[in-house]
C-alpha cells in the first residue's frame, strides 16, 4: 500500500491533526526510516549508473605518491569543491601509480554526496560516441553524458585518436566546459597533449580549456602492481 499510494499533503494533515502522541512517534520513525532508505537507494543507483570498473575508496590511500599544486591539496580534493566550481583535474603519472584508483575513489565519494558521475576509459568513450553517431543518436548520447556533474576519462592518450574521434571527444569536453568537471588520468606529459588528438585545432582547444579551469596532480614512484606482483623476475 505504501509503495502504491504516494502521500497526499491534505490527507496527511488530517491524520496528523487527530494523531495521538504515540501515533506521531510512529509516523516520525516511519518517515525517518523511509527517507534514509531513499537516500541509500539513490546513492547506490548513482554508483551503479556511473559505470566504475572497480569499487575503490580513499580509505588507506597512499597520498605520499602525489605532488599537488602549491595552493591546492588533499583537503580541497576530498571536499569536492572542484566539482562545485566546474574545475578539471589532470592526474598524470606512470602506469600503475594509483591514478585510476584515486579517480574512481573521488567519483564514488561524489556519488555518496548525491553528485551524478560517469566513468569511461578514453577508448570506450570514443567507441560509444562512434556507435551513437552511426545509429543517429549522438545527441541522445551526449545528453545522457551531460546529466553528470563529473565525467572521468581514464587512460587518456594511451591510444592515438583520429580526426573524427577528436571531433567526437571534443563535443563532450566542449559541452562540459564551465558546466561540469572532468578528471583525466594520463601517462602523457601535459606538454605532449597536442599530439594526442588527430586534429591540431581540436588539440589546441582542448589544452586551452583544460589549462583555464584545470589543476595538475602528478604521481611519482614505481608501479604499485609491479612492486606487489606475484610473478618474480
């Protein structure tokens, strides 16, 4: 009955007017539990819709590998204020240094704070956009991505991007400019980003937008996976 009958304010007022103290205590408990359950369900739905490859958190994360900007640090990152300001983050470092772990953990933290997130590897995002274009539903796909307030593009620059792919990717980046945040994880120095897209103009526009509202976080040290590998040399 509760799931099929949304509450009507006028009926609720009548019930409350005649309710005893015990009734009011029961109603308060009931409503409180219902709100808690709805909040848990929403957060779980946001995490599921984000498409994270793994479940990562900031618990026990090794922050010693990170070199943050001089005027910006861990507190600002964990507070998610960069999302409120539609700022971008570039997580740069060698393979296996924890870039994806941090990106996913921040994304999950955002979901737990009721912020919609979408996670893609760069190659998966491009394939998704190409399929949408071929099926004449690119606008729909871009609109779906645009519902997120944080977009994570993992492994940016790991594979070359042709001219058509550059245009498709730039649509996501251009639509996000000053409206939502993007987190990039990459092993390409920022000075080398101009070589990633297949179109020089797109590359210049991408760099211009990222520099304007972006922060660079560098990851140092050897690959965590190599240091803890089961396979020995």
